[in-house]
């Protein structure tokens, strides 16, 4: 009788673990609390599935910060190029966008997921939807809450791919934390990553009502990391009712979150004119404006209008037009104070999770032999841009290979 593995979680990491185990000749059952697989994956691809990124491997690996050494083996075994080849095997061609991000040619997540699930079912992987893991039953046994009542699963090995704690409505609610802690697993607190931040003292009603939801670009964000260096990057962000969010903010989120945790708030600076030297900005601002309005003057001399002008007024007030030095300085380094990340359930992803000290090199839990972990429930984080998905796929493959090896099937 074939050895059987329970994979708990039907996101990219869990499905990749299931595929890897199935290819090793192991019988696989996939369990998920939701009615269908890949709910968060589908939502992440709603605006265009950013599958991975074309950055060179070392730059790519650098996106994982302090966890790059832990993530490196997964990506060496199954990185961006391998992921594209894998997608092509499902009939999904990909392309590199102007930003270096890699997308399916049709930009959609659903065709990839449908083809993948079909291949998994054809390979004999069994899916059990609306099955919620509720705790342990013996060494590796799992209790499941199902539509027909509670049941116990007794697999030969387990791969947990339960996600973090963001977007709980799609299945990742962090409920697994106490069940691992009770077995001696070190779990770092789940925190928001790739998230927005609230500003203090808050936006004026004028700014909020007129500009919330609008992007600010191009802009350079800089912040003191508190470790004797500054984090600086160009990109774009979006003004929200309570603060800021968007790709540039997400890229800085770990730095911002850690600074707030230590200091209670963090001051950032925004260069609203990144392509202009400070001297030129000052010269244009100070140029006589004659009978033109202040707004017309800024648009004529700097090409500045809309939200960037509104942010300038938000910081300097109506007297700004009489202080060209202050205006020019603020355009090159507009200060904002961030006081808190948005709640975990609003975040795109999660920081924290299962600590690597509790895992062996194959992602098996040291305190619970035969139980492996993969995906976002591990203690790593990365910015959006394909880095999150790539590491989820790669960790699922790595954990699946580890489980197969542990069973003697690899």
C-alpha cells in the first residue's frame, strides 16, 4: 500500500508540495478549509498575475533580507527560470514586462490554476475541500472539521502550508499557531507585511476627500533604518483615507514596521521631484510668477499639479507661496510621520511565523518528525513583484522533496 501524505492548505506552496510528492510516487490528500483551491492566489492575480521577476539571481535573493540564507536553497532548486518553465508545461506562456516583472501572457491566474488542478487530479491527488484542521490526534494525526462532522486523518507524513494571517476570509487566519506552539515549535508573532501605514496627525478633510485612492509618481522614499543607514528607493505609492500604501510603501514595509515597533513612529521623506536637482527646483520656484496663481506657477515652472501640490500644501500650509526656499526643500524632502501599519488582515502578506530554528534543512519540524512546513507560514517576508509567489512555490517544492526523502520515496 502506498505511503500517504496529508497536505494541509491548497495555495501555491501546498499544491506544489502535492505535485512534488505525487511525482515521487506518494499518495497525496490535499485538505483546505475553503470550498475551492487557490482562493488567495486567484485574488492576487485579479489585476494581473505577477508570477515572478527577471532580476539576476543575487539581486532576486537580496529581496528576502535577513532570511536570504534560509530561502537560498529553495530558489537555487526552483527559481524564476524554473517557475517559468513549469508554467509553460501547463500551457501557460509568460513574458517579461517593462518593470522586469513576469506575467502570464493573458495576465490571468485562473487558467494556470485550472490547468494545474487538472494535472494534479489526473496524477491521483485527492482534494478534500471544506476540511479545516483543528488540532492534533496523536503523533502526526490531524483532526478535521468537515461538512459531515469531525474526523481524524492518520497520514504517514504531513506538509502544512497554511499561509499567514492576512486576508483571513480567503483561508489564512493564523489559527494554526497554538497547535504548533503546543508541540514545542517556535513561532514568531504574525505581523503585517506589504501593507499600508497610517500618518499622523492624519490627512485634512480636503486632501482625504479629494485625493484618497490616487497614485503619487514618480517619487523617492527615504527613511532612516535605525542601523546607521538609510533605505532609499524610487517608485510610486497611493494616498489612502488614513495614510499611504502601494508598491513603494510595500517594499519599505519591513523597515517601516520595525522602526515603528522600536520608536513608536517613523519619519519618512519623499522626493516629489526625483529627476530634478535641488538647485533647479529652487530656481524655478523662486522665479517671479507675475499675475499667475501659485498653482499655475508650479505647473508652468515644474510641471507640478494635482496630488503633489496638495501634499505640499498639506505640509506647508497656505503661506507656502511666500517661502520659495521652504517650498523647494519640501519638494525634495517632504516629511511624513507614520505611526502604525494597517491591520494584519488588510496586509497583502505576513511576516513572522514558524522559526527556522524549529526546522531542519528540509523544512521538517524538529519537535514533530514527519511534519513539514512551507509557504507564507514560515518566518520570512519579501516585497511584492513576484518574490512572494516564487518563494511560496519553491518552498512547497522543497518541503515536498523533504517529505518524500523522509518517507524513503525520493
